[in-house]
C-alpha cells in the first residue's frame, strides 16, 4: 500500500481515537454525538476536524473560544499515522494490506487508547481492555497462532500483576494493569510477552528516576504504569523477534 495513503488513514484514525478517548471520560456517545470543543462546548465543523491541518491553520487555538487546543489531539493523530506506516515493516508485500498488517493496526488502536487514557486519568478501563483481549485472541488465532500459547502468556502476566496487587494491597499496581496483562499475553504470546515486560520495567524505572531527579515526581507519587506496558507491547509487536535475538545473543544463550 502507498505509504502516503496509509499515513493519511492513520491520521484519520488518530482523530477518531481522540474522540473515543474524550468520550470515554465524558460519557458522550462515541458514534452519534457531534464533536465539540472540550472547553467551550461549541459543536465543531468539518474544517475544525481535519487531522493535523486544522491544528496548523487554527494556530493551535479553537476557532470559537480562542483557547489553546490540547497537545493530545495533534500528537495522537501524528503518532497514529506514523504507527500505521511503521506497521509496513511487518508486511512482506508493501503494496497490499495483508492480515498481519491489519491485525497490527487493530492492536495499535487499542494500545494507543489505553496509553493516552492511562496517561491522562491514571486509569485503564475494562470496557477497552477486555474487548481488546478477546479480539486479540481471535485475530491471532486467525493468523495461525497457538491459542494455548496465547492464553498461557495472558495467565502468566495477569497472574504476575495480580500477585503484586495482592502483596502490595494495590499500592504497586492497579487492577486495570492485571487486565492489561491479559491483553499483552493475547497480543504477543510466549516468549515475546517477556520482552515487553522487560522493556516496560526498564523504561519505567529510568523515566521514573529521571522525573524524581528533576523534581517532577516524588518517590511516593503514582506512575501510570499502563503507559509503559502499552508502549512496550507496541514496540515488541514491531521488533520483538529482533530484540529477543539480540538479548539471547548478548548473553550467550543463543
């Protein structure tokens, strides 16, 4: 598929994800409700909703109330477009949309919603993670993945998080992370889910310490760990095989 066309589709889907993320919090209907400015509640027209371009031409301000448009909107649009294009690395025939690329795109949509919502609200919604779990199982099964492997990976990661939740009485990790563990296992399977866990904990530790050092966080502060888990899952979907081979080679296991 043409890279530009795929990028444009990504921008459009990114705009849709922004609406989903906002309406999951506001309670507005995802399909039927018209898009509104979050600050003045004015109904937005077509020219206010063109991905990226509206933000540029409006100079980052609402056409009606002149207040700044939140950074999330252009960032999610651009990132989704780039993710769609990056997914071509999974496609042995770049001129076509194959099932593997379509599956990656669907997985990435769920992961982006979870990432942004957890970053903003420190919460992972079951109405997103549970459908993502079942859809991931179905799509990977369609692709020929071993369903037992996927379920085992889900149980291991969710069980690992559940143990932390019980031991810490919910202080180390939240219940939403347990359900996200199911999603990670269903998307990645074994052994790649361990690659994602490794990336998530390493990146979480490095960024967490950095935020403490620059006094943006305290040792007692909460961290939206779901953001690290979803980012690590997305990276592993793209480069999991290479990362695993690199790790095994570095430590002389392979």
